[in-house]
C-alpha cells in the first residue's frame, strides 16, 4: 500500500508559479507510477501529468505541456509538480496518485486528500 500527502497549494495570480509536493509512505513507492490529477468545481477529475517508476518518462496533458514539470525522488519518496505560467483555468483541487501503469488512468488506485490551487485573473 501507499499513503500519499500533498502540499504546496495556494492562491496565486495568473502568470505565477506554484510547486506541489507529494510525500509517500509505504514500501511500494519506487515500484509505482506516479501521477497528478485535478478536479475543478462542477467538472470531472482529469489527468494532468504522470511519471514512470524510474522517472525518465514523463507524460503531460496537452493543456499543461511546456508549463508544468513532474519529477520524482525515489530516495525521498516524493513526487513534485512545478507549475509555471499559471492560468485561471488551472484552478482546481490537485491530487497525487500512485498506480501500476503510468499511462493507464484506471491503474491509479492510491490517492492523496488533495490540495487546492486557485489562480486569480
């Protein structure tokens, strides 16, 4: 099992930056694909970014390519999401998740509690 705790959310103006972190506990972190998802009010949860076990294969939703960067540190059991050039439409609750297959959303079965990101215009 993997327990996940997100941090780093907050209020930022459009064009600004935030860095989200996710601390994981459990013996299976280094063998898990890790992802970030988000859910805006009234919308379904959507994929944002994911990274393979080794950290050498990141994937991004088209809407965040070039602005967001996902990274992981298997020695520290952490995964991060650096968000630059934030837009009001990035406003959502962001969730960290662990799964068995990096590109298969349904494989993400462990979830954090979420952290709010609000981007003002």
